[in-house]
C-alpha cells in the first residue's frame, strides 16, 4: 500500500507541476491539497520513528492548502475587502515552517552551536535580514500595508528555516541534515520564484519552476524523515587536524 501511495504521490507531483505551469491554478490547488493529505497519511502510516514536529508541519501545511483551495470558490472581493483565506492560509504556512525550525532547534545543542559557529550564525542573521527586505520590497506597490507585513514575516520565517537547516548541517554533517538542507533550499527557491510569478513577472515558465521546486522540497523532507541522525560528525577539517595530531 505504501508503494502505491508513493507512486501516486509522484504522479500527482508531476500533474501539479504541469497544471501550475499552464496556469490552471484552481486544479493545481486541488492537486496540491490532495498530495499533502496523502503525504501526511503516508508519513503517519508507514514511518517507524515519527517526529511530532514534522507531523504537525505536514498537517498544518495541508490544512493551509485546503483553505487556499476553498478560497477559489468564494465570491470575488473588492479591492479594500479583507481576504480571510489569504491571511489564514499564509499564517498557517508560517506556523508550519516554525514547526520545522523548532524541530531542528530542539534536536541540537544550541549552546554548543553558538560557541562553535558564532561568526557563521551572525553572518547568516545579517544576510537573512538583507534578503528578506530585498525580496519583500520587490513586490513594489502590489501589497497593502497588512499584506506587506504578512509577506515580510513569511519571508523572514523561510529564510530562518534555511539558516537553521544550514547550521544543522554544519553541526551534524550527516545524510539526514543534508536532505533537510536541500529541502529547505528548494522551499526558499520555490517561495521566491512564486513571489516573482504573482507580483513581478507574468511568465508561465515561473509556474513550472516554482511548483517543481516545491515538489522536490517535499521529496527531500520526506526522505529525511525516514532516516535517523548519525550524530554530530567531524568535518573534513576536523579529521585533518586529528590526523596531523
């Protein structure tokens, strides 16, 4: 059964990419919501060592996509009307990503990381702030004040996810952290390209690209959920120093 679900998810992933690339956004939203529900079922039913943080990430992300899909069937809003589906779905996505961040932070020795990687952490924080400001400002005058604040927070959270994933990989240097980092990179690429797709450029090719990165991100996230950490591993530099000693 789990193999059938995996094949079905891969097929749905391909269909989702095609639909988004062809601008069939209602159908794409339906497929993405179905994919996330099936992925949650797959994770819950056939994962030996479950992470509750990752479980809630999947559940909340799926609910966000279901809510986003339902928004297509609501009456059209006036320019100044409050879009409850837009705000609710994005807030759910933010909470989902926060669960991933908490998952990583609770699994590492934060004090040791700050002692050993203080300079990289400071650099990442500065880069995160810079990137969030640049990316959010790229929307220009397309957003209202509240939408801008929401997008700013949203972009800040996904950049924080990427930074935490990178720090986790630097700390652990194992396959699980590498897969999590790759998934986080794909999420950031997907979100930035999606922002450009909706607010900056009217290019259908961007629909293919951002949806592809989103599907690949969840492939990496699922793969990392199926293996365990092997513990903090010495880096190549550390091993060289040990050999010299």
